[in-house]
C-alpha cells in the first residue's frame, strides 16, 4: 500500500514525555476532525491543500528515514489523522531498521501496527476516541482552547491506564498570546489534581521543524482561520 505523505522532516519532539529527543516525523494527509484551531490545517482544510501529496510505500518511507536521520532517532507518525491507515507495513519496515515508532492520534479508529508509544489527543467536540485506544494510550495530550476543554477532554478518557501521563496543553493561539484565562485554568487544574501535567509546544519557540528542507514552510493559519493567526 501507499501512504499519503503531507510532509516528512527530521527534528526533535517538541512536547510530551519525549520532549527534546531527536525524532523523524512522518505527517500523513487527511483528517475528519477539522479542529477549529488545528496547527496542521494543511492536512485537511480545502483552502490550504498542498499542490500535491506524495504517495510512498512503507519501504520508501523507511529508506527516507534511514537516509535523512541517524540511528537512535525515533519516528513519529502523525497527521492529519494517521490512525485511519493500516500502519502495520510501516511499523514493520521501521522496526527492521531498529527504529522505535510513535503515533499521535485522536483515537477514532482501531490501531493497526506494532507501535512503541501511543500519544492520544482526544477531541471532545468531535469524534471521541475508541475505548480500546484510550486503554492503549501511553500519554494523553488535552488541548485547552477554553477552560471548559479540560473537563470535556477528561470525560473522554474512561478506561485510561493509571500509569498513562496526562498533559494539558494551551492551544497555540492562547499560548502565543499568553491568555491568562487558559494558562491559569491549566495551572489550577494541575494544582487540584497532581496526576495532570502542564505542557507546552517547545518546538514552536525554537521553530525547529522549519530547519529541515522537507518540512512545509507555507504560512497556514490555525484551523484555516486567519483570525487565529499562525
């Protein structure tokens, strides 16, 4: 099979448990969630579609990973919504190289493939994650655009493992503007429930992804909405 590759690039993981570690990102095209603040709107928004999406086999992607990143860098399959695709051929090809494979997903379909790490980012306003994916999650990233998003996100997580790490991330337009309502809500939530952790998208401060020749350099507004900025 061929995967629709929106972009691929070598950088470092900018958030979560693996923050700061060298990582090769494979971003697949297509997502039905259409988050109004999505920071990868080029993967689905009709006004910001790329001129073309490259179709690549598992072996072709594995060869790109080997050529464009050193041994020891793990691979993150993201999107868009990568859980829509059968990742078994891709995870097999990457494991053959000795690479660990992570996925970032909203969890709306069954997981396919031998994945070493599952980051779940549920979307309570859209399709909720399947219980089987919630149970498999190693970490959860709740995006907080409004304070009420914290409770709404937590409600999608019935069956989450006790050892799964739970992050609260300010949605980027709120983080960028240092929105006190959102940032203070995250702070208070973490203080009330020590299982929660406050997160941030550190790669955006460094603009680390832009340094790779393969990353998409187009300025695409959050959620395809210029009013939210970039």
